[in-house]
């Protein structure tokens, strides 16, 4: 009888040990997956591959620019990175981030009030194509705010979330403070010009770095096009396109590719672009502002291609030296 009890205890201990081993394996796998996404990959690259330390940003069309690593935020090049500039529609990145974090259901329908349109018409703001009284899914408004830079999408989201744009802007400024964007102040959700609506390219890079950690935001920013669901006004939905990808003939650059971005323009801001790319396995963020908008050429996109090509050339040169 005593021997049977001892045998039973040994079996129970073996089962317990096996359960613990399985749990440890699950924790290890999950930890590895999460870590790979949030830093381990970059750490391994740092150990196994030489990292670019600096990139020349001279000769750009943009008057302000900053290039940084997307994970660690290390600045690799900068031109007037902390100088005050007008962010124009780069503002809509903050609008989208706040909306994503505030809304519980991105499939919910939001009806666009007719009262939001007069100010957009008066300011000659870009719109995605929705109309007063149209009920649109929140996710479609988010795509509409980023890809075609639709002002009505921003105002519809702001009104739904905070009751008014004014109250929504308070959420935007609160988020900016939380992220350490000390050189930023928002007055609206669209980026329409206001002397008191300003930022810096470094702050915008910090914002994009934060946003890319959110799967929904990243997916929107990486999309070249999006087709909405059926609405009460558009039975076939609307298809719109990224203003950046429309001006980017080829996303491939030396050693990698441009993954996504958000454009902006006002007469006061010039051409602006917040973009990100993967070069030799690492992700980088580039924000530029102040490129002339009078030439008819997408000079902000040209600047991005130039900088990412230089970055890729530096990365490949380092690898060749190591080899």
C-alpha cells in the first residue's frame, strides 16, 4: 500500500513537472514573438550587422528634416529638427491615433453632420468624397483621413468622439504632451493653417514612431488604396488612394523599400511628408517639411527617395567593409 502511494506521488510529480515545462515553453515562445516585434530583432541586428550612425541630409528640397530609427528613436540626420514649422495634414496622424485609441468599435457607423462642411469648403480643405448625412464606418473614416487626407473624415471622427472639434483638439494636445512633443500645439484636427497650430519635424517623427506600434494605424499608413463599405449615399462604396503612393513611382530604394507615409501641404507649410521604410532589415522614419509647393513636382517625395537611397548605400557599404 505504501509503495503504491509512493508510486502515485512520483507520477503526480512527473505530471506537474511536465505541465511546468509546457508552461515555460509557451511563455518562452510568446516572449520571443513579442520581443521580436518590439526590439529583440533590432538587438540581434545590432549585434550581427553594423548599424548606420549618420546619414547626410544636405541638398534636400525641404527646409526641415529628421531621420531616425523607428524602434529606438536614434537620430541619424537632422536639419532644423526642432525649429517650429506648420505640420499641415501631418496633423491627421494625431487625429487618427487619438480616434483609434478612443473608439471601442471601429466598425460602428458615424453620420457626418452637415455643419462640418462649410468650414472645409471655406478653407479649401481636401476631402475624401463623403457627403452630409452620410453614415460611414469609423474604420473607413480613418482610412479617409490618412490616404486621401479627407477633412470631413477628421471632423466626423472628432464630433463623434468628443462632441466637437474643439473638445477633440484638447485630446490631441493632451496626447502630444504625454508623448513629450514639447514643440507642438494643435488648433484643429485637419491641419488647416492657424499661426498657433505648429510642430517640429522631430515631434512628428516621435508621433509616427508611437503610431507604428498600433496595428490598425500601421496598416492604414502602409495602404496604397482602400475601398469603403456600402453607405446610404454610396451604394458601391468609395475607393480612394494614398497621396504619397500616388506620387511614388517605385517604393523600392537601395537596400529596401518605403513602406508608407502621410503627406501634407498648405501655402504656409510647404510640402510635408512623414514616411517610414525598411532598409537592410531595420525600420527608419523620415519627416520632412518646407519643400516648395509651387513647382508642381512632389519634391517632398523626391526628398524621401533621396534620403532612403543614401541610407541604403551607407548600410550596404558597412556590410561590405565587414565582409
